[in-house]
């Protein structure tokens, strides 16, 4: 994995303190994504200066620094930046660097003399890749910058296209894996107050759309402006599995014109998917997990753990954890990262419910904790590497939130099913003071997203990726501090969107049967590139970790597209399963339509889970208790926009 940063500005701006501060701030943030190596380069093209910066997180046995200098037949030195993982589609050995292999495949493309020919060559190359990626390529022959993201946007890439005079930052071109924070850090990795730098104007950054883009810069000396001509190409990959999961497979074409067949409205419901359907689904998701786990190099630290799971204890992550067990060497631990927030709104209730006052019961009131002012926050010194002394056991009632309770129960099931695996539940307990102090950092990382829900979910994953918590084997045993050495995290994102895991899918089915359900699933899948994936990459990678998504593998997407929707989702499953067993209502009505993600539930049951397969879907922000955490957002909805 790598962090990518490129800027093009007029030479007159490049020497100003304004630009140097902005570039330095961006470089500091991008460098956190790749702690193993950094690289910088500068190219002058007339009155325009191009600046390049990269950071590398090495997740291959063969270590390659970036940028890679690639020469074409005319000896032009082009620059290649690769942020991603190749799982299939390119011939390479298990120990080889995908960065080096791709650079060698890019070299023949550089011989083309026109921008459109180079873009078409890149499109053909990257359309064949199964992986999660973003890249940047400076083509010296045409003085053009090419950038791209995979079809789902699983790696973050932001851009700002020039607007107005080149005397301001708005007049320059910026491409970056991440935005900056309004704070700087010192070598001790603690926040320093003051030193506000590069606080970008609202709307400065935008997500780069998925696909391949060429950026040709021009300049007007009289108007003192830069201009950029952007040309884009979609990848030649099958889009139907992403946008219309569970409908008839129509192959390539204009996905916006594909519709659900009317026959779905009258198709009889099945009480269960067939055994063959469950088997084929397990084959698809198991192969996806294998591709993402087998290629992780061994860890050389004293704790040889190479893999962690973003773990709420729910259905999706528990299945991934169990499948990953087959591809991690015997005796090596798998870390299950579970996040819980101290939420003063519920602290007293939970303490009374557990029969005693928690260790934080002496603290001041909620209003006093946060302070009466909702103005700018100056974070206290709080070291994100060393555990805070208030961090306590996984069973502390302050942090015994719904997701913690579920995680402990699922951990017991994993240990029963795979007793020889050292499963380690890492309880990441976040004091209210820490969540409040670090709120500005999370809000900067989710940029350009800006909703309350994005900040809440981004906060959960940011603290999870930090990987610092406590572990304890038994409720009454002494807990110890722990920091995961794993650099790769697995996420269950995608299961809800593809397999009908949200309540809105149930509502759609009630209102319009399988036709409406299919349309709802299609809309959710289509939103993935712009909603979740770039955000999650930015917050997780800020700690030098990489997140991978087994449910979004092309093999799983293709399975979803080819499998009838009633074989995956079974709202109104019949009488064989008591709805109460899986979170429904014994009284009937809307709540007893309990068949969300039904094929995944049946797969979990086939794998041997006794309770996990029955777990009801719970939103991460509520399960971790990060929702409604801050006093100034007591009445805010998840869709409300921050900073307004």
C-alpha cells in the first residue's frame, strides 16, 4: 500500500510559504499511510512545477520504494505510483512485488504518443486486475498526469482542480490519498495545540471518480490561471454484479437502463436457499478470503500476528474470522478488534443494569465533561501509541456496549469451533475525553464526506485501526495492554449491501416485493464507491494499516449477480425457524420478516455456529455507542452535515 500526493502549481506560487506549509501538512498526513519509506520528486514543465510525494507500507516479501521511474523508448522518465493489492489477473509469484510487476506492464504503454492512446492502454491493463487499488502516473512523453481508482473505489484518492488565480492554493492542482488536519504532530506522536496549517476551504477536496482519468494542464499567462482538461474512461469490467445484485445476468451494457424483470413480483418464496446455493456461496467467499490472507507476509515481531478483523461479533465478521483460520499458519494468533466508547448518556444506566457503579461513576456531569462551549477544541496531550491509564478490562461495565457483548459471545463460538487457534479479542476502550479530543482529526480524515454518521463510523474504524486496547482471557482475570502488530485488517463491508442486510431492504420488500427489493439493493451497491470505501481507507490507513474487503471480490459479486434474489434474501421465512431466535417478533407483523442475509446465515450455520447465525443486524454506531456521543449533537441526525 502507498500514500499518493501530487501537486501542480505555477512556479511563482511554489516558492511561497503558503504552498510550502500546505505541501508539508499534506506530506505529513500521507506519510502516516506508509511508514516504511517515503519518496519525493519535482518536475518542471515550463512555468508549471509538479511535486510528487509517496509513502510505502510494505505488504509484500519484495520491498519496492516509490515512485518508480519508468523509461519509455525515447528515454523519457515517467513516474509510477501504486496504492493497492493485486490478487489475480496478473501473473506473479507469491513473493514478488505487484508494484514492480505493474510498472513493467505500464512501460510498453508509455511508448504511445497521444494521451488517448495511453489512457486506453491503462484502461485495458487495469480492467483485468482483481484487486483494490488506486494509482498515479506522470507520463513524461505527453506531460500528462494519469490517475485511477478501481471500479468500487476501495482505495481513497481525492483531487482539487484549479479554480481562479494561481496566486492562491485554489488555483493549483492537488491529488492526494487524504486531506490534512488543522493540527501538527511532534515526534512523540502527540497533538500540539496551535500551529494551524492548511485549513482547506469547504468544498476544496472531492473524491476522484472511479475509472481512469487523464489530466492535461494548460496555463494562461495573461489571466495567471491554470486550466486542466480531464478525460475519463470507465474500466472494461462487468458492472452488472455491482449494480444489480440478484437479477438476471445481462452482461455488459448501460447499467442505468437495466431494470428488474416483472416476474420477480410473483416468484414463490423459498423457506431456505438450496444446499447447492449455500455451497456455491461458501466457495465464493472462502476463495475471496484466501486471496486476501495467503499473500500477507509473515510478521517479524515477537508477536507473529499478521491479520486482524474489524470485529463487532456480528454475522459478517464472525464468518470472515472463521474462514481466515484456514489460511493463517498454525499457532499464529488472529486479532479481533472490538471498539467501545464511554458514552455518558448511557453510563449510569449500564452501571445500574450491571448491579454496581462503574469505575468512572465518580466523574463529572456530561456537560462538565464536554464543556459549555461548542467552539474550537484544543486537544490535550494524549498519546495514541501508549495506552491511556484509564483503559480497563473487556468486561468493564462502562464499555460493555452491545457490540462488546456480542463480540464476547462470538469469541466463545470461534474458540469452540477452532480451539487450536489463538483468538485474541482486543478490547479498544475509548474514554469520552479521548473521543472528544480527537474528534477534529477524525473529521478531517473523512473529508470530503461531512455527515454526522460518517464522522461516527469513521471514528470507530480510526480507533480500531489504532489497534491499542486490552486483552483478558476471563472476566475475573487480570487484563493486559496490547497493541496489534497486524498490518492487514479484514472488513465485512459489502455483505449488507449485497445480501439485504438493512432495514430499508425489508421495507422495500414489504412495499413492492422482490422488484422493489432488487432496486433497493441495486441503489445501495451503486453508492458504495462514493459512500463508504474511500472514507474507511482514509481512516484505517492513517495508522499504517490496510483494510481488505472479501465480500467485494469479483467472484462474490458475480455470484450475487447470477443467483436468484429469493435464494439470498428470504423475508418471511416460514414457520420452521422461530422469528424470536433471530431477533424477530413472536407477535408476527413486520418484525417477523427475519430473512435478511439469509444465505449468509445458512452458511454460518453450515460452518457450525450455533448463535452467530441468528444475530440481528445492528448499526456500528449504535453497537459501539459512538452515536449521540457529543453534547452539541444531542438532537442531530446521522445525515446532518458537520460544520454548518
